[in-house]
C-alpha cells in the first residue's frame, strides 16, 4: 500500500519555514515530555515524530533548498539535481534481503521521508513565485565557501 501525505502550505519565506520547523519540534517535545531546551541537543529523537510531521519537515527542508537555489539564480535543472534526493530519502537501510529497520523508525515513518516528483515540482514553482516578491542582495558576506547572497523577504 502506498501512502500519501499532505504537502501543506508552500511558498514560505525562510523565516516562516524556520518558525514552522520550530513549532513541529516543540510539539514533538511536548508530546514526549521532553524539555525543548534539552531536546535539541539529544541525538536520536527523530523516531518520536509522527509520519505527518516527518513529511512536513521534509517539505520544509525542500522549500529551504529551493530558496537557496533561487537565491543564486538557479534554474529548474539546478533544482532537479537537489529534488531527486528529497524523492529518494529513507531512514531504513538496504541490505541484501531488502529493507531493514534502522534508528527505531517504523515503516510509515520511513515512507514519510520521501517526497513525490509532483511535490518537488510544486515546491519549486511555489518558491519561485514567492522569491519573485523578495529582494536578493548579491555578495553580502564572504565565508570559507565564497561570497554569499541574502534575501529580504
């Protein structure tokens, strides 16, 4: 059985994406009686997220990546080099006999990690429309990776 997950709202700015990611994180912490101040430093809490939360987080990460590609005048072809990774994500490992459970995730959680090609296409189009209303500043700061651009939403 192939499950489908809701993509949710698209076309968010980076601050909106980060705000929603924080809300998902805090909801997971509350549900499991974890202190959010403490919880962020703990490794291995990923399996505490619901499949819906996992899928939405992946959508949020994809939107953020699309924003980065667009910030540097990237094309749809550039986006596709990143989008396929969101479509192929899994948290179970493959071995000679097939998929085996890893890190405490169940099968539905594993399925929630992958986005569809339709979702990644919609993400690209929504982020392209959103960033067209923003201002991109070139050569804002230099770091070890080169010169960075910035976005005023």
